[in-house]
């Protein structure tokens, strides 16, 4: 993930000026926003793109023959091409707009899983999964008679690939589903190896890219995955839009997920036939302004440069691990800095994360406290919850200092 | 600046919880959890000779200062009251005792003990259920 020689260095203070949210104070303090893994803040360029679209180009897409409808359609389809380029998918028709990564994974679990899983089949997920890439598989497995197994973690918080062959003895492996980057502890998973192993078993590989697409240059073809899910709101786009990429042959063979308007070829009382990709999977009016916003967000991030973003976050993670490890009574979770994204999870001895986060909020510091939608992982770590600080392109070192100083204040309150 | 939410009485109840522990053969019992943060509270109740008046309440579990301190205060508040009275206990009475401003998320923390106690009494005595029952794994309404 290290930037190559010659990569432009990211100037986070300059980037920050593009984000209006930082113009305010919280409880009289500068805002230290360290919860970008939950959702990112929005640059002015993205907000203006959506406003301009509403003010100049808004109408329903695809069906109208008038100028506004053509502009709106161009906006939506232009955004689809930008998502394709973002993850280097072979064909924009394989990009399905959905609400978020959770819906993307549900689409695969229902449309592929319901029709391809049965008794004796096995879905392998990992102990690192967000509930979004575990619960849909558990649910569909329950409906189809398939089983779900979990790939365990090493003590360093990384996936134990040596356990894969043992798990495969328990059934026909049909699906392997893991995240690219752990939302809880920041582990970057070896997707190429996992996907190759899945294919050796004759399984499909489903990658939850919600935490990687905002931060790393993605090439779904090089990764070798079959499906890749992203959430727009985590990469500076608006809420309410995400995307699923799937291999064309798989998408072609799949049943639709949602049915209704727009996704049809012909409708008769006796039978309805499905539209072409991507329309087969996009029932109803599309989130077109959101798509335009997502496209503008992608432009913004590419202008800054994903290598520079990854390098910046890597430096912040290393700095944060250094600063936080000086705090007495702290436990840090996850792999070493060189093998993690900009996410640092920790606990303070004897102080519940809710209390830590509440007292930090009083000091203008926003972090996440809870199970991060990863209860199996929390169980593995032996905790009910952790504190999580997460970074993005607009994060500056001063915010991490504000966090570290805040933790000493938390300890004073509870001393 | 932290006096509002983390005033001394809250921290005192958190560090020295009253009624902390379990009862071996409780007359009423329930396990509650807050699905938002994974906090857990188990409540154990012993009734007096009349079988209606609460003689003793114990609690165990893990959670934030607000949930643990509020449950500690609750065990003192309800001793000597009947099951029916506690089932009708208004949350504002407990909030007044807690005496700190709470955001909506932290309100759920503060109410975890009371909700769990009401479920325990419902199971043992058929008293009214509390508002909002999500997260009560062992609640059997059949």
C-alpha cells in the first residue's frame, strides 16, 4: 500500500478546506472527526455537483425523450462509468447501483445464494466480517440448508489462511466471502490468495469493499474476485447509494433481486422477462442525484490520488499507534501499522468505550464506541465493545493529538 | 466540564455498586442487554414473606458507567416496594435520581437495569411489561 516514488504527498490541511463540516466548533473545541470508517465527511465539490444536477438537469432517467431526461440519464450513466473506472471493472454494465454495500451483498446472497446453495454446501466467511457480510449468508444458508463456517483470526488479528483446507472438509465450499479491509481493526486481507483458493474449490468469492474502496486503489480484475461491494457514503459520496460489481457471466445467469418498474424487458399477465444488465437489478427509479454525487466524489478522490491517500492514512495509523501506545492502561487491537489501514481500535483498562467516547465528545473528538457491527469479532477479542478511531484524507495529526490528550482527561475523570 | 454527566455520585455508584452480585435461588430473574453497545445486566430479585414486596435486588453484568450506576441506584430505590409498584415505576423517577442530562443513546444505557427488572417481575408475577423489549433473549411471552 506504500506510495511509489514520486507520489504527490497529500496536504491534509489543504484538503480539509474543501470540507464545510470542519468550519464549526463542537463544545467550543475544534472538531476532531475520527469516525470516517462509519461514514466520511463531504467535500464542497460533491455537494455542488448534486445541487447543480437538481437545479439544471433533473428529471426521471431512461424513459423521457426530452432534454432534461437525457441530461439526467447522462448523469446517472456517467456516474456508472466512474464507478467502473474506480475499481477497474471490465464493463460498466456490470456495475449495479444499490443503496449501500449491505444491499449489494444481500443482492448476491439472495439472487445467487437462494438459487445455488443447498444441503451439504458451505459458505465460508471470516471472524473479521461486518454483520453486513455475515448475517445475509447466515440467513440464506438457513433458508437453503447450507452451512456457514468462519475462518479464524491469528493473535495479530489477521486471517489464518492455514485453516482454509480444514474448513473445506466440512462441506462443498460454494461461497467464500470476506471484507477487503476490516472495519473494526483495520486489517488488510490477502484477497488475491483468498479468491484463488475459493476458485480452486469451485466457489465464488464475494468481497466486501466498503472499507477498502475509499482508501486504496482497487482493481477487481487483479484481485480476482467475483463480486465487489462498495458504499458511496464512505468515500465522500452521499448516503443512499452504493454499488455492486459482479462478473458479467454470473450476473447474466442470476435471478433478479427486486422486481417492478424499469427492470423488465416485457410484461404480460402470463410472464415477465427481465431487462439487460444492469437494469435487471435496478428496479424502480434510480438514485440519480446520489449517483451524480458519487461520481463527483470519485473525481475528487482521484484528483487527490489514491496512492497519496493510502500513504497519508498509513502514516496517520503509525503515528496514532505510537501516540496511543504511550497511554497507560491501553490495549490496542489489530495488526502492526504496516499491515493495516487507517483504523485503530483500543480499550482503556476499566473504562467502558461509551464513557470514553462521551468524555472525548466533550473535547470535540468524535470516535466510535461499540461493537462496530462485528459481534463475532468482539467475542473473539473477549470484549463487549471497543473504541475505534478511523482516518481519511482530511485527517490531520493534530486530531490524533487531540484524541491522545483527551484519553488522559478520560482517565482523570475515572481516577 | 464533565461534571454534568460524570458527577461524583455517578462515579461513586459505578466504582462501588450497591446490590452487586447474584442470588442463588431468586424469586425473579432476567438477563437484559443493550444491542447497541453489547452492555449486559442480569437482575435477581428476592421477595419478602408476603411474596409481593421486594426484599432484595442484586445485579451482575458489564457495561458503561451510566448503565451500571443507574442499576446500582435502582437496587436501592426499589427495595420495600411491591412488584406491581415497580412495574408501574415511571422512568422519570429513576432519571430524577440519576440527576444528569442524558442524550437519547445514553438514555438506553440508563434504562437497561429498570427494563430488565420489569421483565424479571413480569416473568415471575405477570406484571406489566416495560416499553420496548428488544434485546431480551430469554423473554418468553407464551
